[in-house]
């Protein structure tokens, strides 16, 4: 499979509108319009009496086309302008909370899921087009029966504490998902599937029957550290300190959790870039996730410049936002 396409933090780094490219396109449209005008208006002007109506029609069409092109240019410039985030700066995004845990095996809100995606890695991830691409995994193969998947993972991934990520971590995570005592909120059913470690970078999954969609199941869970959570009883993992101070292997690592308003559950999750991230260090030094209890609170945060962006907004909420300032 191909390498993972830009993930969320990478898209944020590159989310800018290229006015130069658009201007070049508009000039090409205008150039084509002028050539048509010369062909259909200037060169046939000698026959004006016979085709006067056609000439008038073409002149009007030319004017409308150029005018529409100009309006389109202005619309694009206004619609795609966003508040720039400086390289090495801080990016703040509003999400719908609450945040009760940072353990990715127990996420239940958008805010928790967003945090998990920045702190933890998966075997595979989806790109913005919905295609499955590599993350920790480099590839997978199946045997002749289609019931055994052999997955190879990267050898350069490390946990935020410096420990190497291995196939043991992946197998440990899957076995936690299979254990009913853990009570994970991840919905996929792993019963009947056996996972075995071949070596540090290879593991196999044996299915009870052919499951064509199984590769998508490999993208359904974040990998957690075996060297930390294996010391905790399965039934105690949910309430363990790991849910407040997680160690992941994603592009950002936890700096602190700030309780802003206990009454509403508003929190700010402060993250800092992982300098050892296997896919390259983020250009953003810090990432903040502002968890709000309502969509109206998110809209107010945008209006008062508390955040750079937001998710989890409805169509009605979007109408309240000035589209000249934000990309919707």
C-alpha cells in the first residue's frame, strides 16, 4: 500500500490558498476570451450589417464571461482566506467535548477522538479521500486461503518516552480489545481472530473465515504501549493514570491538561510536537484542542479569536460564521 497521505496536522501546515495559481488560471480564461473576440468580432466586422445581432450577442457574452471570472476570483479569495499560523507557532482548534479520558481505548466524544488521533498511531489510516494508507504498518500480505494476514510495521517508530514500538505492542493492543474485562469503547469485534508476533516488526492475524473488509479493521484501533499497560490489570486500565498522562507514538505528545471551567467541562489539551516522530517533525510547535460543551460555545470561540479552527459544527452554526475569515 502507498504511504500515508497528509494527516490532520500535515494538512493544517499546508492549508493555504494559492492566489498566484488562481490568477494564472484567470489570465488564461481572459486570454481565451480575447482570442474568441478577435475571431468572432474583429475579423467579421466587415459583415456587420449582416450579422449585427450575432456581434452584439458575442460582445455581451464576452463581457459576461470576463465579469464572471472576476467575481469568481474575488469569491475564491474571500472564501479561502484563513487565519495564518506561523511556523513553530501554536494552532488552536475547537472540538465538542467533554474530555473524560485520554486513553484511546475508551474514547466516546469528538474531543477525545481528536486527541487520540494526534497522540497515537495506528497500523493504517484513512486519507482525506477515504483511501486506506500506511501508518505504523508498511504493508500486509495474505496467504492462499485469504484467512491469514501478515503485517509488517516500521522499525523506526518510538513511543514518546523513547521506547521502540514493536509488533508486541500491536498484539498486546488487539488482545486488550478482545478482553471483555477491559470494556473498550472501540466497536469492532475481534473475537475469533488470533494475533501472533513473528518478530519485532512482523505479526500475523488468523481469521476464522475470509473477511474481505479486514484491512479496514486494522485501521480501527490506536496502538497502546505494552511496556506500560501490561503492568496494569485489564479491568483497571480504564481508571488507570494512563488515561490522564498517556504515552503515545503520534506526531504530538501531551504537555498538560488545563481545566478552564469545571462547571461546563471546558478544557484545553496542550500538545507539543514529537521531535522523534517517524514521519517527520511537525512544523507546528504546539497544538491546542479546546473542548467545549456546546456548538454555540464553539461558534463564540471562533468569533472571539480564541481558536484558529473548529470541527463538529452543524449547517446552522456555519451560517453564523463570517466565511471571509475562515475556510468552511
